[in-house]
C-alpha cells in the first residue's frame, strides 16, 4: 500500500515536471501557459490509459463479477490518490499562469479557481473523501455503502442509459416525430454509432444491477438467519 502510494506520488508530479521541461525545449516559442496546459493534459491522458488498462485487467481476470477479487482493483486506488492531489495543484498552476497579467492576489486566484472548476473540484473531492475510503474499508454492510450503491445505479441509468432515448425524443420533438419514428428518419450511421456507444453501457449497467442485487440478497439472508 505505502509503496504504491509513494510510487504514484513520484510518478505523476515527475511526469508533469518532465513534460513541462521537454515542451520548453521542443517548443521554445510556446508560452508558459501553453506548456502547462499541454503538460497537464498529457499526464491526464496517461492516467486515463493506465486506469483503462487496470480496469480491463480486472475484468479479464475475474470470471465471477460478484465474488471474484483482483489485487489491482485495490492497489490502483492507492496509486490514484496522488494523481488526484497532483491534479488539484496542476489545475491551480494553470489558473495562476493564465491570470498572471491581472496581478491578482493568491486568495483571489484560489477563489476563482474553485468557482470556475467547481465540478472537477467536487469530482476529485468526492473520490478522495468518500469513494477511496469506501473501497478500502470493506464496509459493504453499512447504510452508507448501500445508499452509495443505489445512487450509483440510479445516476448511471439516467446519465448513461436513458440519455440515448432522451436524445431521440428531443430530436422527435423538434421534427414532429414520435420516439419510435426517429430511428427510421435519421441516417443509418447515427443509429449504428449510438448502438455501439450504448452497448457497453448496458453491459456495465447489468453488472451494477447484479452487484446491487447480490448486496441486498446477502443482507437479507443475514437478517433472516
């Protein structure tokens, strides 16, 4: 755990510093703001690739989606914690560089940063303060864990599944078509693209539902026992 945490604390800031140094040398005409922006996006892209690799490894290695466990699922969470903290700092550096000419105080820069990036700040804060502890403490039996599970399934349903029929319905409202008429009145490649996009969402949603059902079945069995 500590080794993984330390590795992340060295890897992400180190990659960021190396990226800035390399960009200054390879692109001497770029401004500091340009180098910071590209550097942060490069590190974010690397983190996204690593997270995807970790997720695929866990999925491929685990045959039973309910009971199987993989060490990488836990270890990557510890590797992710330094990235979240680093990303706060990197985003703040970009904001400070962007407003350098305005000669704002540090307090004003921080306030503006928190306001303009409130969604990303909330995202990182929730992961660090709630999701990380929940994933480590194995508190599946607690009310907080169950509420979190219900909220996850609900938000996934509305934001990743029902989004597609909503798009079709909105298009139909604009064109005077019913929901069922829309697929036959748009290009085939649009339907195919949406089908490709929603297919993995449906699969992941089914896994979430199985996990939720398993959780409440286990809790009911313990209560009856």
